């Protein structure tokens, strides 16, 4: 496994975030969806604690971290059911992940399906 993601966490620079995002997409393409989600959630948690301390940081977290997370789940959702199943993942997990991310950033969501 390639677990060098913590170097990305300490640099809140956008190039590092883009590299991290691309790495997650590559993991998803290899069928390592659970691993990619775990790294995404660790990243979100770290970024949240760092950025949410100020109002400006909160806005930045929403604009960058939330959007990146939603993009990752959107990318997962584009995969076929067979691919997801072979990767030990399912659409319900994608929906749960999107809901969790939105709730974490205080975005209100309707009760009905979001995907």
C-alpha cells in the first residue's frame, strides 16, 4: 500500500490537495474504494479541525474540502454496480458518505434519496 498521505495534510496548499484528490481517484480506479474513502475521511477530519477555527476558514473548508469530498463520492458513483461489488462497496455507502459529509459541514439535506 501507498500510505504517504500525511505529508499532504500538513500543506494546506491547493496543489497538494489536487495531488491528493488525483491519488484518491487512482485508488478508486484500482478498486481500492474503502481505502480511498478512509483516506478522504481522515483528510476531511484534519482539514476541518484546522480550518473551522475561523469564519474565513469555515468558508474555505466548504469551498475546497467539501467540494473535493463530494467530487470523490461522485466519481465513485459513476462506477458500475459490478465494479462496486468487486470492490466490496455499494451505492448505499456512497449515499451515506455524501450525507455524512454534508451534515459535517452543516449543509441541510432532504430526507429522500440524494443520488
